[in-house]
C-alpha cells in the first residue's frame, strides 16, 4: 500500500512537471510568433518608408493618411 501511494505521488509530481514544461513551451512558442509578427510589421513599415522616400526623390510626393 505504501509503495502504491509513493507511485501515485511520483506520478502526480511527473504530471505537474510535464504541465509546467508544456506551459513554458507554449509561452516560448507564442513569444516567437509575436516576435515574427512584429518583425514583419517593421519590415512592411520600413519598405513603405523606403518607397515613400524614393517617390519623394522622383518628385512624386504622396500624402499617406494613417
């Protein structure tokens, strides 16, 4: 009976550790997705600014509304 209780306790500890690790992995995955999204947004803004600069150098100034 004592061995069964120890086994159940170990199983509970293992489940808690697995849950904690899974939760941390989810946080990391979500952070990675967020960073990728922000990098894409920055790339798009940079590209837009470069295109606006080129147009202004060519004399084709456009006013963009945000």
